[in-house]
C-alpha cells in the first residue's frame, strides 16, 4: 500500500506493510519486520530498519506513548509473548 508523503516533504511515497513478526538483528538497533502465520515454516521478512541508539530510543518512546494512548481509549490488551516466542 502506498501513502502520500507528508505535506512539506518531497520524495517518493512511503510503503506500508502489515507486520506481526519482529526480529532484532545483529545488534539491538537493527530490527526486522515481517509476517508469520500458523502453519508457515518461516516468516516472510519485508523490512529492516537500522537506527543509531539515540533514534532507537526515540522510536521506543513513540511506540510506548502510542500504546498507552490506545489502551487508555479502548482497553489494555494482553501480551502473547509465549505465542510469539514459539514461532521463532
């Protein structure tokens, strides 16, 4: 799925992919995103993001705030770490 670049920014449109599988790469600042479903042998990885530690921490803050806002508006969702880890 393509989306338009934000107003005031030039360049190509951003790609959008659904991800339900994440893998930390060679170091803590390299994260891969992909899709994995029950019955699948291996996840399909479609994106790798590498960031400096400062920006990785900024991303963590943005995600933490977004999740807190979502849960405050709707409901807290349960963590399924055991399910996610079983797919590795």
